[in-house]
C-alpha cells in the first residue's frame, strides 16, 4: 500500500512567523531540506504529518525523515536526490 501524499503544504515567508504565531499555534512545521538550501513548509493542524509521511511540494515528492532534536519541527528530504 502506497502512503497517501499529504496536501496543503505552503511555504513560510520571511517575517510571517511572528504575525501568524497565534493562528498557527498547532500548525505543523517541516524543514524541506534540499541539501545546500532548506525551506520551512507549514501544514494545517489536521494533517497527519509524522515520520515516513510523504507530500508534494514544488513539483517534488518529499518524505519526512525525522525531527530536529528538542523541537517539534520535522525534517523532510526529496524521495530521489
């Protein structure tokens, strides 16, 4: 059975984090790590994002590989490099 690809990902723009803090208190943050570059992607609170989850972002399928130590921010890498 192939994992469901999560929808609803969107980038976090500079300066937006502080203004959205109250509204996204339960939103899930994922670092999309391209290697030399990384972006933060926000998922709605109701999306089941956990290790092993896959999502489509910028035309690429990503897989959540883990989370940052001492935080709830998850890390994802492209399925194929």
